[in-house]
């Protein structure tokens, strides 16, 4: 596609619910990243995929967070038993060559947990 | 640990020049990147410095001094559309996988 697409753009959910956030990277980009951005802060790394496998998930805050990329393209970030502290903008980025090419970010999903 | 420091806010007038500084602490160094983010928008890549010196791309330039663990972004001929947040970033941890740690961002306000 023309750019990284993330859906939904906004998600409001109740505390304790399960949410899924979707990312469709730029076609052909093998590296995919999830970041989280709180108001007034820089993006914070969550997880990185190279192809279908999670190459580095060291940024996931706890086991309520999980991400998949089953076919090496679209990725889904899943959050179980959401908490109010999970409220943030979740950004997805892709790159054609991890570490050698810049990150291309989507507009993010703004998650609000009430 | 790894960290980056940059000013939280900068204000300048249209047509002026502004410099946004960034100092970093890393365990290994694989380059300093700059990203621009407008309110509600996606961070957009601006520049990357792996070696010392100045890299120029149109109105924007970026400088790096590895010995000082310091870099800056220089914006010339400021336009209203340059009002945005600017983030410096370095690779996180060992190796260069594209996993970045970002500074807290500098909000640039351009006034008429």
C-alpha cells in the first residue's frame, strides 16, 4: 500500500475488556514494529517482527500484551484485561531493511480505557 | 542505560533559523535519527547521521559529534507548517535492528 495503515484510528473500551489493534505495513517491508506513545512523550518500543517471527518482544510491558504477524504482513497487537494505564496511542511502523532503512509509521490507534 | 535529552519546547518566528539539540547516552552507537510529528499524525523520518558532521536535506540539516554524544537538527527559513514535535532517536540495545529509543521530543512553535 501507499503507507502504513492502522485500524481502528480510535478505540474506546472499558477496563477489563480485550482489544485488538491492526497494522497493515507497506507492501514488501519485512520488518514491523509496535510502539506506544503517551501524551507529551516519545514513542516507546514494544515489539519487533522480522518476517513472521517476533525478533524482539522486550518492550511488552507484561503478559497481557501479545502481538502476532502470521503471514509476515499484517500484524495484530492484542491486549487482554485492559487497564486505564494502557490508554495511549499505539503506533505501528515498518521498514524495508531493519536497521538500515528508516521507520515508516502509521497514524496510530488512540486507545482509551475507561 | 540508554537515554536522550532534548529541550521540551522551542519558539521561533517565520523565516528564522532554529536549532534543536540532542544529547544521548548509549551502550553502543549506530547513528542518530530525527523524526517529525505533527499533532495527531505519524512520526515522519527526517534525517540520519552515522558519522560526524553535517548532513543537509533542503531546509533541514542534522549534525553529529560522536565524541560529544551530541547532535542537533537545524531548521532554516522556518515556515508555519514546521510547527510540530521533533524527536531524536538512537538504536536501542546492542546491534542495529531498527528498534529505536526516542527522546521526549521538542515542540517547535513557529509564530508569524
